[in-house]
C-alpha cells in the first residue's frame, strides 16, 4: 500500500502527517511542486514482460508526459532480490542528492521509498504498483529500494545520458527511515 509521511526536517521521529489516500497524497505533494499520479495499463502484462511490452502498455501516459514535459527518452529498469549487485545499487541511492533534471519513476510492479527534502520538510513517499512520482530538478532527495528489492519501473529523462546525481554531502538521509 502506498503511503506518505511528512516530517519537519529536524524531527525524523515525529511525522506531522501520515497519509494513505492517494488523492490526499497527490494534493500535499503538488503543494511542494511534486507530481504524483496513478496510471493503469492499457493491456495485461505477461509474467516477465519485456521493456517494449511495458512501454506499450503505458504508452498513452508516457506520450502525454513526454509531450507536456519535454522528456527525451524512456526505459524500463527492474531489480530482484537475487541480483548480485543489489547492495551496491541500493547504497548508490541512499545519500541525499540532486539531479539537474526531473527524476520520473512509474512503478509497474513492486515498491520503493522516495524521500524528498524540500525546504524545512521531509516527505517520505512509499511508491507501489501504479504510482508515478516526478521529483523536480534540483530537489534534494534519496531513494531506498530495500535490502530485498523487487520492482519494475519506467523511467523518463530530459537528458539522453540518463540519471546523473550530484550529492549534497548532507547526512540528513541517515537520520530518516529506510524501507526496511
């Protein structure tokens, strides 16, 4: 189940809000400049769908975002618990960082915890199947896929080189919750 907790940046043990209603989550995130929406596949996916099959099933929403936001590329990434480099990949995203472009993720399957540091607030957003989150360019954030990651996600990019992180050097991420 998707959920969101909102904290004061200096109070990681005391959430000010805890939401599980996706419409309420979208409204709160919109006030912080973050896109959060739900998508439905236009066709059933096979048990282990190819990248092309996933993209085709969500083509209308992908095309809408590419046209309205100017995204240049789209791909599909997946992670499974027995991936030999899962710990390395997890660690790569756990520290606070920024991107010079939006970070757009749609969860086809599985889950991931995006944590955004916006002003004096921290937004922990547990994204699950059907959730799209778009972290605006230059927004400090971090991502946790968990110790036993399982997800399939669509990624959209402005930059044809894909994901480029600029780490802030802050230790704030270590003070907040992890996925597990």
